[in-house]
C-alpha cells in the first residue's frame, strides 16, 4: 500500500492555525499537568477508602440487580436483554460519577469531514453525539483508563447500556466485576485464536440476533456498539519494543506513537457482522501532559488518576468513520494492509498533536451549541467540542439502586407488615 493511500484521510485543509491554538490554550479551563502529587499520603488513604466504598457499593448493587433479573432469561429473552442493558447503564453512570468527583477531566473532540454534524453541546454544556445505534468502534490503546472515557462517550449518545467490549480473559475473574461483565455480554479473549475463535463467533451471533430496544422506527437488529482495541494491549516501553521487533521481522515500518495493530480479531468481527453494521468508527486518543517521545502509562495510572488526584489535563479524541462496504473483508492480507494504513494515518495525527497540542479538525461550522461557555465558544470556532466528563444530573445515580429499593419495599409490604 503506497504512501498516497496511507495519507488519504489526513485532514489538513482546516487544521487550526497557530493563532487558533494560542487562543484556545489561553482560554483553557485547566492549567498544564502538574507532575507533583496533588495529595499527601493521608489524603490518598482517605480518598482510597471513600472511592473504594462508593465503587464497591455500586458494584454490589448492580450485581445484585443482575441476579434479581436473571430469571428473565428463561421467561422472556427480550425483557432480559433490556434489563441487562439497564444494569450496564448503571455501571456507566457509576464510573462517570467517580471520574467527575475524583478525577475531573476535560474531553476534547475533533474529527474529519466524515463525522461532521454528529457532535454537539447540550443545553447544560455536556457533549452530545448523534452516532448510529449499531457500529464497531476501534481505538489506539494508550492507558487503562481509555475504556472509561469511551464508555462516557457512549453515554453522550445514550448508548452506555449497549456497549460491548472485547477484553483480556483474566479480567473476568475479578470478584463481582468480572461476573458483572459476563452478564453484560463482554467478550473475553485468551489471545489464543484456536480457543478464542469459537467463543468470539458465539458472542457475535448473539449480537446479530434481533431483539428490541432500538429508538428507530423499525429496528432490524438490537442496538450495539462493539469496542475493540486492535493493538491488543496498552502502549508502554515493553509493548512498543516487542511491536517494533515483530514489525521488523515482517518488514513493516514502525510507528512513532503506537504499536502495530493485530488484524485477526477485528477482521473476523467485521466478517461476522457484515450486513448488520454499516460503519466502523475510529478514535485516536491522546492525553495532554506527557511530552513527545514518552508514554502516558508512566503518568496516568488508575492510582495517580483517582487516588493521587492527577488526572490528565485533557483527553483529546479525533474521530473518523469508514463504511464497512468499502473495507476489504474477503482477503485477510488486504485487510491487514488496510488496517496498518489506518494506523499510519493515526500516527501522523499523533505527530500533529504533539507538534501543536491539538488534533486537526474539520468540524468547524457544524457544531450545535445553545449555551456554550466562553472557553467552549473559542474551541467551537476552531472546530473542537470541549466538555467535562460528567453526568447531566446527579439524580441519575438513583437508577443504580432503584431495583434494590423497589425489592426492599415489596419485601416489606409482603413480609414486614403485620
């Protein structure tokens, strides 16, 4: 695949100028990332206790809610899948609330012409997206918190109950969390294709089954966002070294800011879902703070983000989309070349980000916003949508405990009254 094809999706015509970047940075709502600890040991302990108590409370409530509704699988499958989608929404609300309180983060969206008109600001200043109900979402994997921010992104499209994630098998053994994710229909991979293929095929067949719950007039298939990290692991010194060594043996050029994507799983998913999904959405993620040439896993761990109070100053995500009908799905070698070409484009986007502090954007003039703040208005003019990772309203957290409260009330009425 020649260099012309590799660069065909690189948006340059409307990239923000130096003046735009200077103006945006001047109005930025947060200072540059401070490498020093924001909290001492005592405060870290207090935060750990409070966050652990909150998270465990939510996990217990959600898992118990799942157990209460599990008989629906026998009674009515449509009701069961709607109920599980509700519990998945609850988990999305829980991690968003935890991020909003313990690790406030600015989420900055940009994109090329393929996603124009799909990103807006709601009346309360929260990102609002208008993406399809069924899609495959791919992303570069920077740090372990990537999935948290992408789950919140699904929340902005009311799809936080319909997201499915392909992840490593070891996670399913985490008490309650792993069992909860099994209820969610997440796909666990052992990274051994002989054993992974039948498991993946089984789950994908489930995702092609018609149920209910679509907001469209006449749904043919259930709503679904399938999230895949084709790199298979997050970026680090170790994974980058192994990726470069593998690429050298295969004769592939190495990337500056990413590791080589693995095509087998994504290729199989798209083959299985062909005819039921029209779009692949590609997100390129960059974290503000780490300098060019360094890796964010050294800066933004779960501990530093939530316990030490050092979340990224901003999470920058550039979006593109590709029609499944235009992706070569009849030959894996062609698909592998196609995917590496997309990753080469993403690497150029990352280089642009490190050079300017922003991704390029072609969204200017297509973003609806009724009441933007001064900072948001400046960003909108340059083609960026900025929003803090947060809930629309704290009352949404009541959904997490609603079934338990209802079950307790019914039990009291049935057995507690005399």
